[in-house]
């Protein structure tokens, strides 16, 4: 493995300007509260914290259609207009003044994180404001205007990367990243999410395995609504490590939407912060094992903006920086007071939910009467042979 290096956190106060308005579930205060909590826990001391610059139009159009970027720019300057044909001015994606600049800054931050890892300035880098995985080439979707993770991956491909693995643990399917790289065998996209029958965007079936010439480059693990810690972790470990190892990427990019939590208002999964943290631990181990330690981590969804997001993403940052925080650790009083001031609610008193992140290993047996197990087996059966793996073993 490459020599250990100090991790990078790409952050700029202007990242919180990605703001759809007070009534929108994607409140930028979740980023502020995460940074405060991570700072009070001493997590940020493990990082080189660096700033970001907005992605140029040239960089944005490595992934997005030029006409779409031009439309975002025009509506950004005229926020009283709308264009639902490109997903702007909708309930999910209201137009707001400066949205091009705010979206381009998030993209620029993810590219900077990727640049630092790919050039060897750092082994690991994070952008918690990133992870806008629903944006398509020519359309905004699902609270996402520009697809920062896809732009970051494309930047690495354009600078010599030959195999990049992307793992998405958001409750929603990572449809935008999958669609952008559907025909590109250099990119493995893996998404574990609530099934399309019950949740936006209605995609992410196991049969979605990649386009012609890229068969097996798209892996989907759709889960039943109500899946909780043990089942989610069982599914993750039954699929994700095997497919990433088989692909043998040079760098691992991960999206850590924490809307899979039981308290999230928009989804139907039932995870605890403890299980979410366990998935981050597993991904760190995978990044250490497979791509020689190269790991780019982003945020994503998460709409329990005070109760869940800051704790989950502080754990993520702690793991990226190798400053692990025990889930039993009390949350700092300064942070609790700020939650009370900003949200008018009592903050959690511990960094975890008091759950045990245990699960039954897939190798111990498959139960065909279980909806969850049938979903896992379907994913393995569909994609494992395409990657040279045995779905039975």
C-alpha cells in the first residue's frame, strides 16, 4: 500500500449557498451542523482543509450537455423563470438566484477532491456537500443540478484513470451517475438502495447491468422498504465487496447519502447511524485493500438535517481522517446548543443510536422465503457472472 498521507477535506463556506429555499427538505444547515460537530469532536484536525473554486463551463460540459449548462446559467440570472423540460423550476428543483454558481462550486469541490487523490497529494479526500447523483446529462433531477460525482470521475478518466469504482449507499438509486457512464466499461457503478417500486427515481432494478460493451459495469441492489440494520448490512456485504474486488479499480469514489436512516422523512429504510457508520468502515477497508488507498468520499441525501446528517457525516469524516469516533461518544454541548438555536429541537446526546451493527453473513445460508434474500440473490445472479464471479459461492 502507498505511504500514509494526510487526508484532504475540500470545504468552502459558499457551498451552503446551494439553497432551494426554507421549505425545501435539502436544507444547507445540514452542512453547517456537520462541520461544527466534526470541528468540536476534533475530527477536522486530521485534515488538510482546502478551498474550492467553481467548475468552469468547460469542465461541466465534460459530462453535461452545453445547452443544459447554458440554460442553468440563464435561469440562475433570471430566477423568476422556469424550464420544467430540463427539470428546473419544479417542486424538487426550484430555480434560485446564483444556482449555477452554487452548483458549479460543488462540482469544483468534488473535482478538487478527486484531483488531490489522483495526483497523489492525498490518499483520501472528501466533499460532504457533494454527492448530487441524480443530475442527468441534460436535466436536473431530485434536488441535483450538476452531477458533481460524475464530473469528478470524468476528470480522473480524462487524466489517465482506466478503472474507477463508484459505490452509492444513498437510499435513492444513483441513477444519474449510472446513466452517464452506462456505456463506459472503465466505470463500475454500484448502488444499494430502496427498491424502485416504492421510491424515487423508480430505477435501479437488478437487470440494469450496463450498456453494450459495458455489461457488468452497473450493479444494483434494490432493497424492500422497511429494511433495517441487519438486513441492509447483509445485502451490502453479500454484493459490494465482491464486485469492487473483481473490477479492481485504481480509485474508489463513494456517495454517502444518509437518508436510509429510520428518522429520515423521505424514505422507507430503517437504518441507524450505527449501521451507516459500519458501511463507511467497510468502504474504508475496501479502499485500503483494492485501489491502493485512493478514496474520494462525498455526501448525498439526508433530510433529518439536525438529528441524523451531522452525526453520520462526522463519522464519515472521522473515518476518512483515521480519527474514528466511538458511537457512544457524547455529542458536544456547543453543538447541541446550536441545534437548539437553529432548529428549536433537542439534539441527540450521543454519536450513535445505541444499535448493534451486526448481521448474518450471506455465506451462512440463503432463505428463499425472505424478500430481502430474494433481492440479494437476484442481484448476485444477474451481475456476478458478468464480472467472472460465481453467484452461488
